[in-house]
C-alpha cells in the first residue's frame, strides 16, 4: 500500500528535474518507479493467481490502473522534457499531442494485455485488456474527437483502429475453463 501510494504521488508530481539530462527510463525517478511497480507485482502475485475470480479481477484491475498511471507518467515526463508539453495538468488534457500519445499508448497496453491473455489462456486478463480498449474508445469519442485538431485526430483514430484490428485477429477471447 505504501509503495502504491508513493508511486501514485511520484507519477503525478515528479517532473524529473535534476542536474543530469533526462533520459527515458534511465533516470532515478523512472528507475525507482519501475522497481517499486515490479515489487508490487511480485507482492500481488498470489492474489493474481487466486482461484477466486473476484479477487483476480479486483487485484488485476488495481495493478492495471497503477501500471497505466506509471507508463502514462513516463510518457508525459518524456514529452515534457523533449517537446515542452505539459505534465499532468489541465493544459495536458487540452494538448492534442499529449492526448494522441496517451490514446496510442493505452491502445498498445490493451494489445499487449490481450495478446498475453490469449496466449496464456487468462480470460480475466483479456477482460481487463478489453476494459482498457473500451476506455480508449470512450476517450477517442469524447476527448479526442471534440478537442483535437485534424492531424492528431486522424493519427489517433487510424492508429487505434489498426491496433484493434490486430487484437481482433491475433488475440481472440480465451475459452472458459471448465471445472
């Protein structure tokens, strides 16, 4: 719980400003955040492998939310340092480039989750990936469609559509396990 709280705070507030140049993933904030997240994953492993579907789904969803926040923060930190884009602020939600980047990142996360779940026959992981994909679709409709300019909107929609086609072809819903 402490690790999760720290990770949320660092993800929302730490810009990664220090005397060294910013290099994605190879800087103290990103490295420590990734290590803390890895520790949380290992600590939650027994709950993720539980036979109770409700326990799996709750812990998988909590871990996914934390993971999405972590990688979204890594992306936003990189965009902030290299392109001068806003970091977790009201201006970030209004920035076309930030929104397009988050849409593509979340769609890729959904793809990875659904491919992994399909290969390992983990139906609940596939459902969590589908929830991320649903979030991407809602974000596309309500945020990207109404607030983006033409180019970023086109890139978001085409990129997400291609990822959804790949998911549909390579990551079908795993069959239910019969008891």
